[in-house]
């Protein structure tokens, strides 16, 4: 392992000068002396690279050498560690990561998509070279959840890890909740405020949260990363009436990523859920993130904070650099790659729980009976059924909460109702967090 713990500066190449890259520069400029004392040496940016040299990024880049070909940074003798902030599961980011780790250069990244898809290969390269692959900024921004899982909870058997992993979705849902507005209107506002991208599908369809959950599951359970096994549903079909019904029932709707390992295999799902008001996740508002881990000796751990933005994410990046300077790092996923176990994918149909179902139906006699018959025949027990008239002329809403039962029965109910001309739209399904 390369010993970088010395009084000489840790020399950093910074690739990607977007919001987070600018934040890293500002953080090192503002807290440089404090960081040097904690790291045991100064941390200095010596080279930078990005796609557009002329773009105004709100920080002075003149002290740093601009490098057009970022691939050269992997082999430069005057660069001790490379920080990658360009994103993308493949392409230039993956090429740079492989180059650095192959030649023995420590690598720090905020790229959750790359890790979810290629984390095992990259961890293997880092392990072979005895060097750091650090990624605290990839999950939950400035919340030290990776360090908490990998180090603080390392002695525990984790039974379940779950949380609110996407700030964009949480902002949209909590704004709908507080102001009674519809999804499309709030999404447009979120885009105008910079909380959502021009193409928000990565966030609102749950893909971003699924990438993060993949990483957390591997850390929690010592399993191989398996992004393809994450069952993912986003929030784009949630309407204001769902928010209202949830509130009336004593719940708030949150997009929750959940992973649980057991004898039947590894369960991973990103899904909007009804969260009881007495659960901490129900009170995570705005763009905040939160992660819950349940350990057999430590009990419930709750991590909350800002999950995105220049300051929090830059804080996580620089914390990784301090670890590199101290030579404080181990296996990327808390154990050697060879010790990570492949797991079967658990059948969600066997999970026991309560479910919220919302239907948009024709306003005519017999519709409720048809839904009730489908649930009965599928073995679903109804706890409550509410029909509310619509202000529109295109149907009414029917909301059902089930008693606890196997999820496969809910799935069978929907299959029995598929194709019915009583239904005017696809049903909305949200499980209830226990």
C-alpha cells in the first residue's frame, strides 16, 4: 500500500467541475488549514479537467493546471490521488477509474451509477493494488452513511437497511403534501429551482435511488452488488388524492429504498410507501435524505442530512481525501471481493404486509362489487375501502387498505382486474412500511 501519510501535500487531480467540483475547491480553500491538521498534511489540487474550459463555474481556476486529456492523470507522478465527479455508469468515468486503479493510483468518486454497475470489478482492482477506492459522496451526499455502515456498524449483523435516498423525489412529495398541489406542477417548480434535472426521469423513476440501494445492500449484507435485482417504481403516478388519503390514514408517502437479506434470498426494492407518522422517515422533509440500518447488537441506526448539493457532497469527497492522506482505508465494500457472496433474489410475493391500492374507476353501479370480488378471490382481506367522487367527469377514486397478507395476493388481485372496462387508469400500489 502506498504510504501517503506524510507532511508533504497530498496532490489531487480533480476531474469534473460541476456543482460538486466547485464545492470541493471552495471547501479546500475555506477549511484548508483545519483539513491539513486533521489529514496530517496539506491537501492541494494540482490539476483539473472538465469538458468545457470556458464555462464560468463561480470559482477561480487559475491556480490549477488545466488538463484536456484526463486519462493522462492516471500516470502522472505529480498526482497522488484522482477525484472523479463527471458521472455516468460507463464512458470516460469508468475508463479513468480503471486506469487509475490498474496503475495503483487511489481513486475517489461520487459516481453511484458506476459503482452499482461496475463496483465489484473496480473493488477487485483496488484490492489487487492495495490502494483506496473511496465513494462516501456516492450515497446520501454529506451523510457519513458509507463510513457508518462499513466501520461503525461493522461488528453487527444487519437485518435490514432502508431509507429516503433521493432528494428530488422527497422534495416533490413533501411539497405536494404541504401545499396540496399536483405532481406535474411541483415537478416543474423543482426544475426551476434546480432540485430536478431538465430530464428528471433518473430521479422520479427511482433509478438514482436504486443505484444507491445497491451499494448499501452490499455493505450491509456482504453480498455482491446486483443492481438488476432491484425492483424499481418511481413517483410520477402519485396524485394529490393519494397524499390526502395517506394523511387521513395517519401516513406520509415517501419513496423508500429497502434491502433485506434472509434465507429466501436478497430482497431489494425502491418503491413509494406509506410511512407511519411515528416513524422517523415520515419527518424527513424537503431535499433531505435519511438511511436506517437495523443491527442485531446496535439496534436501529438513523442517519439524516442533506443528500445533495455542493456543500454536503464536497464534504464527503474531502473526507475521503483525508482518509487517503492518513492511509485509513480498507476494502471498498467492507470485506475482500472474494468474501462477498452472490445471493438469490427473494420473491417479493412472499413478503407479508399491508398495502394501499388506489383505482380510478367508472362511476356506475357494481364497480365496488367487482373490486371486492377480485380481492376476495385472490385472498386479500380488506381493512378499509373508501370511494370519493371526482371533481372531473372522468370517473371516481376508490382507495383500499388491506390487512397484512402476502404480496402475491395483491398482485393476483390486479391480474384479475386487468382489462376490466371499469378501470379508467392503471391502479396505484403502495406498500405500508411496518
